[in-house]
């Protein structure tokens, strides 16, 4: 008989031992006192442990060497063994029943248990043991299994291509700067944007200008205005009078004799080349610097030898033409860059695209200089009004949805619920003085005939492939014949269970 061994420890008391005993699931519980350890259990505690064992339906035994414990156990009628092995090999005394159980009279066992069993179990009907009945029930089970297999084993995929066509509309659109929302009547916001753009352009020069080639030369006659002699240095400057004076320099040193009215002639040369240095007699009349206080000057003979040639130079018309051409180029580039930065499908209104301010304008060569070509570099800030591609797409979707034909829906795109409409303006947008722009918008999208998947299932389930195809072609219009794919391929009918049929609409 199984015995639960319970080794006591020095810290165990009545409560902990009872708790350990409650985990026992055997008809015998053996308490083992450790050798040399003193357990805090009193004689009364042994009695309590004996009652605990009885409540668990088990017999309590002890393994102890302490004479006191052995005496107390013997007084309570508890078996005491020398070792755990002895407790498992030696017989245990039969526990004494309480007095009320010892005095109770045992009932006599029933004399005929077999008769009672037969009365409790009525005999099986004779038809139930008949072979045909058993074969019938077996066949019914096989038929049920086949029915379940027919419901859940086959799988079908029906691929449909409903009739489709293009839906087209022409919408009159009015873009107003005062609006914030899109309205189905065709009113949308006119939004504003700015952009800085820079560029350069070059054209050949069509004008000509005189180019100095050689300096004019002559003689200057200096007259002494004092009583002293005066030294004239090399490079002394003399000039004509007037707003556009022409200057000459002496090409050698000279000295004017002492005395008022004494004169000396000194060779001179124009400071700048060109025919402008060819002067008539007595046009040189001033001496620059301190010498002008002591000397007067004139040219007793005309100056000559100054020559000028012709060279290509930008004309004012060239500058205007280049500026106009570069501004148009910058405006066109600004429009393209604006469109690249705006939502896809946006429309910049051409007559609102204007330059706000010219930030930089540099000509090369500058005005008044010669050159075979003229280049211009400009940096301009542009501003324009535009119709956002998002607003136009929303307007197109609203208008197409309102005009959608019954029995059709938007054709699905590859990665979205429906294919977005396409749109493009017709003609050139026109903007009035109030900034309101009107134009025509051509919108279109592909639509297809609506197919109810539930009706497809009701027409096809449980039928052969040819019959199902005939019913589908009679109920719907397709752009291409429907396809049915069975799994397994040899199965002759579509599944009866609708969840085993997949309807794919292309």
C-alpha cells in the first residue's frame, strides 16, 4: 500500500505538520522524527495529527527513537516503526473504528447481484442486432462523410471582366481668389504663389560706334604774364574751355623769357586719341595748375592727326530686344518651376504670371562701350495665380460622380479603391480685372458595370461549370467571357458552400 513519507524538521509545529499532511493523497501517512532533532510537538498535538489523518481518510504512523514519543504514540494507538523501510515492509495494525461505528449493524449484501444488473440494463432490441440495420447505419455514416467532403473539399474561383467604358465631361471652371473650398458648380479657389528666377542671355551687337585710333598734335604758344622768366615742364596740361573740354600735354620742356608779353612755342599732343582732338586756331585757351596764373596759352595753328575708326557696339534697340527676350525666357522657366513645386495637375494661369520686382540687371558691355555681342544677367521675382491639382481632381470627382450612369461604378485602380479621373484644360484661361479666371476643363475616367458578388454566388453554386457560365452570361454583360477555375480540377460541380467560391472582378 502506498505510504506518504513526511520528514519533520526542527522548526515544524502543529500547524505546519497539518499543512504538509493535507497534501498527502495516500492511505498511509508516516511522520519521521529526525535523529537528534527536537520537534516542538506535545502529546495533545499527536492526538490532533491523528484526527487530521482520519479526516483525510488515511492511517497515521510514526518513525521515532525517542522513548517519550513512542510511549505517547502507543497510548494513542499509533503504530511506531524503527525505520521508514520497516514501515513499508511491516504490517500496520487495522485502525479501530469509533464506538458508534463498532456497534452499528452491517447490512446484508444483496443475494443476487446479477439479477439486479439485468433489471438495471434492459435487454437490447432484436432488430438492433440485425446485420442489415448495422450495414444501413454504416452506409449512412459514409454518406454523411461524403456530404461533408462535398461541402468543404472543392474550391472554385470565378474571374469576371464586367463591361467598361470611358465617362467624359466638360466642366466650366471659375477660379476665384476669394474662395477657400471646391464647389460642384465649378467654382474653385484661385491660389497665389511666388518664385525667384535668374538667368542670362546673349545676342550679337547690331550698332556701331567711333573708336579713337591716333592722337591729334600741334603747337601751343605760351605768353608770359609776369616780369620773371617761367619754366614750362614736360607734360604741362592745356585745354579748351567749355563743358566738354579737350586736353593736351606738352611733349618737351620749355622756358618763357622774362618780361610781360614774351612768348614761346611748345609742341603738344592730345591726351585721348580720336578726331575730336583736331581743333581750329585759338581754341586752346587755358593752362591747368599754378602755371595758369603766370601764363596764357593759345594754339596759333590748327591741331591735326587725330583719327577715329568704326567698331561694333550694342545699340539701345539691342538692349531693349535682349531684355524683352530674357524676360520671356525667365517667365517661361518660372512657370515650369512653379508647376514642378505645386501638386500634380496644377494649372498656372498665364496672364497672371508677372514679374513683381527685378532684383538684378547687369549688361555687358555697359552702355557707351563697344562689343561684338551684348549679354544680360537678370534675377527677377515672379508672382502668379494657379488652380491646384488637388482642387481640380476633387472637382472632377464630384462632377463625374454626379453624372454617373446607373448600374456603373468607377473602375478600380491597381492600388486604390477607384481609378482617379484625368483632366486637362481646354483653351487658354482668361483672368478678369478682379482676378477671377475662367476656363473649360475636360475630365474623364473609366467606369465599369457593377456586378453583385452575392448574385454571382447564387447563380453558380452547386452547378456544373458550363451551366454556371451560361447563367452568368445571361445575367451580366462582360467585356470578355468569365472564367471558372476548379480545385481539384476534376471536380464536376461548383461548391455548394458559398464561402468556398472566390469571385474575382477585374
